[in-house]
C-alpha cells in the first residue's frame, strides 16, 4: 500500500492546490465528486425503487396481519357475546315458561278442587235436605200416630174409669189441648 | 511514515478513467469505498427482507429497525408531508453511517473525512431545501427569513441574521461531519503512533509501556463508534429540520 501511495504521489507532481493535507488537495476533488454523484444516485435509486418498498411492505404486511387478527378477534368476541346473550335469553324464556306452566297447573288444580268441592257440597246439601225432609215426614207421621194412640188411650182410660165410651169429639179436643202444652 | 497521522486520508488512485481538460478523473480508494457502502447497504436491506417473514429474523429486524428509525425521525421533525423525502433522508443517513463505520475498520479509508464529500452532500441538501421551498411556496418561501411578531425597527437586522444563518447551513452541516471524522481518526492514529514510537525507541520496556496508549485506543474506538453513528444521525436529522423549513416556512 505504501508503494502504491508512493507511485501516486510521483504520478501527481504539484498541481494546483496540491497541499500536504489530503482533504485539502483540490486535484482529487473532481474524481471524488464524480464518484460520489454516481454512488449516491445509484444508492438513492436502489433504495427508493427496490429496497425501501420491500422493507416497507414487510412492515406493512405485519401491521395489516396484526390489524386483521385484531378485527377477527373482535368479530369472534361479538359472536360469543351474541351467543351468551342468546343463551341467557333462552334461559330466561325457559324460566318464564316453567313459571307459566306451574301457575297454570296450580290454577287448574285449584279450579278442579274447587269444582269437586262444590259438587260434593251440592250433593251433600241435596242429601241433607232429603234427610231433613225424611225426618220431617217421619216426625209428622210419628206425631199423627201419637195423636191417634193418645186418643185411643184416652178413650180406653175414660171408658175404664167411667164405664162408658166418651164422645169422640171431646177426646180429640182434649188430646189436642194436651199436645199443645 | 507509518506514524504519520494524515497518511490514512490520502487519496490513492487505483486507475484513471478520463481527462477533462487539466483535470483527471480517476477511480480512487475513496470511490471504491463509496461503492462498497452502496453494496453493503443494498445487500443488508435486500437479504434482510428476502423472506419477509411475519416474525422477522435478526437481519430482517435490523433492516426494519433502520427503516423505522429513519421514518420516525423524518415524521417527527418534518411531519407527514416530509415523508416524501424519506428515501432521500434514508439514503443520506445509511450512506454516511456506513461510510463512517467502514472507516473504523483498520487499513480502510474514511470517505466522510474529506471535506469535499461532506460539502457536496450538504450543498445537495441545501439546494434541495431551497429549490423545493421555492417550488412549493413560491416567493412565500422567503417568509422563512421574516419571523412574525418582530418589531419593525429591528426587522432588517433579524432578516439579515436569518439569511446569514440559512446560507451558512451547508458550511456547518458539512464541517461538523468532516471535522468529527477527521479528528477522531487523527487521534486514533496519534495514539497508535505512540506505541510504535515507544517500542522502537525503548525496546522491550517501550513495548510494555505501549499498553497505555493501546488502552487509550480501545476507549477511543468505542467513542469513535458512537461518534460515527451520532454524526450520521445528526447529519440526517439536520437534513430533516432543513427540509421542514422547505415544507413549512414561517416560524
């Protein structure tokens, strides 16, 4: 390398601005500028047309994928929320339904029981009145029998005491009078 | 000769290409490293995105990181509209960064340690800002030099200062990078020279004593790595700030 530099410095005898300090050697400026321009423009074109879109698209794809995944997750969450809501609604419906059925059954049974009780009561009432009627009739007949027996007994007692059959009318009146008391 | 600290900056002509008048155009070591940078950057990005996997490999991560890094820088300093200059800023940043890093490898040549290269890049940025500003805003672009709310009495002075600072931008822009790279490499070379000097002058004791400047070189190397990145970043972010002026003139 030292040799190369040696030959270089011999190839370039003191031209304009050929100082000792390399950055201020103006005879090297033209070469540096030309190659700088070529290299920079080349790099700029490579970057803006090729490399940067590639890197950018890689980043964008990832971002898009993340956004998509988040959106998908949101959609799934919505679905599960809807499912939960539907389930809860079904549960509430079933509960209400059960309640309604229970109420209905209870009402029906109460009504049936009431009806049965009523018919039974009616039947009992009918029996009661019949029984009362029978009792009244029996009592009536018994009473009329008592009158006849009492009249017969009275007639017989009076005939024994006085030896002569009493007047029927008087006996009947006397028995009625006694029964009244 | 080996201890000469500016020896490393010498432009070595590899083969001549053409003569234009008195000026010789030659393919030099500088040009070689420029193309090396072009190849390295392109290969880095293209090989990195060869698979375009959803979960990136290390190289793809690095390629995407460089992309996102520059994109964030452009977006935060020059706004969304500045993204049309993204390929330009990215090219500048990667070019300067790669050239700086190549220069850190021993026996290589640091292209960015030549003022003509940094000046050319800075003037390119300057002209881009000026031409785009004029194309985009016409004469209103010069509102850049007239801050709002300044009393009329001192306005001429302010405008003068603004114009001066605008015009001096390419100088500071280029000298900053050039001087940083130059100074760092000279310092490294000087310390390396100490080792040789002590070794040849004092023999075995000198070589052992050379551990001290060698340790210094190790530390400086770390510093220079930081500077190589930082100066590329500064170059890119200043470009963004200047472009922002072209996109949004007026303070």
